C-alpha cells in the first residue's frame, strides 16, 4: 500500500470483532485496513456491510454488468481499493476477469460489447457532479435491460459511488487482493481516456 489511511485503524475487538476478522480472512486472506478504519463507528460499518450483503442478493441485472459498472465508478473516482477488490471478486465469483481487467481502459479496449460500454458510460455519467446521464443513453439501457434491471444497475452504481468516495476520502487504498490470487495487473487507462 502506497500510503496510510487518514484515520488510523482501530483495534478490532470483542466477539463481533472476532467474527469479522475470521470472515475477512476467509474471504480475502487478511483483514482489510478499511475494516479497522470503519471500526471506529460500528453502526456505519455494520450498515455498510449489510447493504453490501443485501445488494449481493439482487438478481435482476447481470452480475458481470454490475461488476463493470462498479469498477468503472471506482476507476473514475480513483478508488484503488474498489478496483482491486472488484477485480478480486470478479475472479472469485467466476465472472469474466479478462474483461474486468480492462475496465479502467474500457473506452480503448476492444473486448466489450455495446451493452457493456453503455453500462460503463452510464455508471460514469451517474458519477459526475452534476450527473451527466442523457435521455438517449437511459433509453438505450432501458430497452436492452428492462426496467427492473435498470433500477438495480442504477442503485448498484450509486452504492459504488458511496463506497469509492468514502474510501478515497479516508485514504483507503488497494491492498493487493487481486495480485494475491495471481491475477495480472489491471489495465491502465491511456492519458487520452483519463482526460475524457
């Protein structure tokens, strides 16, 4: 990790802490620094984790599309933790990791379908301040996905924004989850794409 979080990690204690550490080690091989930082406010940590668990049960929108949307948001905002974790999760969930690897340079990459490109464009447009979603883009997605999946995709991208912005503001960065399972490094956007 290149730097340290802006809020020092708290000691994770108690029965709940032991469960969190056990679950984290089983899932990631280690306890993410983010858990130690968020441990300072257990209601926020619990609610954030609860929302993530509930969102994982949403089934109207394809998991690959949601993965690309999440990583597109993270790439735009600059959340290295979310990119690393998203790539790691794509691998662990059997998603298309070769495409997930390319999300940071999705505009130049030739691996994405028109629908996948629309999803990432939508996720990025939602992430702008103010949002720049166009009626044309929303109409294309609605026609391709249907209303239930579009609502889910929108909520998922909004949740990704919350997580990415929280991590960046707190100084939480990548911990090498993807590299720990042998994944090649994420593709890097070109200078032209990063200025778009």
